């Protein structure tokens, strides 16, 4: 799948850096309280409805 339509689910700066190097979107649910993790989506749980809504927009140019 093309990186512009792929998501890495990460909880660490190292994983986020690898995902960014691969050109992926990054969804973050931190396992620890860490400040300033780079992300495209940040949430408290992967079960949040907002995550699915955000993911539906990937590749359509409207994701921030």
C-alpha cells in the first residue's frame, strides 16, 4: 500500500521516527505521558471513533 494511505500506530519516539522515515501517517496513543511526540492523530485509545473518522480521510488531502 502507498505510504500516503498507510498508518503506523506508535507509542514511542523511536517508532515514530521510523514511520516518518518510511513516509507513513502516524497515529499515537502514548503508553506513558510523553511530551511532544510527533503525530498526525493523537488519542487516548485506539477505540476512539475519531480515529476511524480520521483514517477515512487518508489520501483525500484533508488530513491534518
